[in-house]
C-alpha cells in the first residue's frame, strides 16, 4: 500500500486527499490551520497541525518513509517553494508541488520538485481542445509533441474492420483500445469491427490526432 504526505488542505488538497483515500492510499495530512485539521483528521491515517516552513516540524514526519510528498499550497508561493526545497533536502523520494503560474512551475522544478501540477492551466488547455473539436472526449498530453486522446469513432467507420481502415498508416493514429460507454474492449485485434457510438483511445503526435478529430 502506498503512503502519501499531503501538505496543504485547501480545496485542491481536500479533493486530492479524498481521491487517494478512495484508492486505498495511506494519507497523512498536514496544515497550519487548526480548524481544517480538526475537521478532516478522522478520515485520514494521521493528521498534524504544523507550519511546514519550519524544518524541525518536517523532520518529525520521517519524510523519506513516504512514497510521495505533495505540496498542495496554492495561496502562498513562498511557503510552497521553501517546503518543496526542504522536503528534498530531508530525503523525500518524490515531491509533487502545485503551481498557479508558469513561472511558479519553473521555480518549483528548480528547487526540488520532481513534478509540478498546474490545475488551472491543465483544465483550460483540456477545455480549449474539447471545444475545438466535438469528437474529443478527453486527452493526456505526454510532452510537447505526443498525446493520448479519447475521440469519437467516425460514423462512416461503423461496420468496418480495423485492419481495413488502418488508422495508423492513414492518419498516424496508434489505436490503444476502444470504449463502448463505460466498457473497455480488452482484446482488440485487427479484425475488430467498429460500431456506431464507439470511442477510441489513440496515441500519436498531437497535431495529427487533432487534424483527424477536426475533419
């Protein structure tokens, strides 16, 4: 079972904590706001009221014992930056920090964060892509060039086999699987016959997938 140290219990921290608990992760929460910790502590493995900008407070948490340490502070960048740096100095295995601007993201990465989440940017970017194409259901950007998309299968593909359509050669789409509502096809082969209403998960160059989705 994985263990996570979650510092900062604002809206983002609370939502993340609930999701982690639902997946069976052991979560210790820390916040300097006594009311928040008293309100939430019963749900979590452990909870502490502390100012994590104090290195002595962080040392008491046995930082290296956690699989990941998350700095979910969004309203005080100086605190987020210092805590990120301290966690790394104390031997954290993996530090994830929250940013609210691109400049913050760059500084957090330079000061010890292994990964930076930028919720406002990510949400806006996804919405922009989805609004630009009615076929796009969701997507994950892997880097500046490649992504994984969930897109609607064109109606004209209904009744046709994957091997005959050959989306990889024709459109640069590497088909990962097909979804039918909430069901996922777990044994997709070349003879799969598409049906109207299918969604496909594809991997490839972002620009090629978007070009296909926007046709």
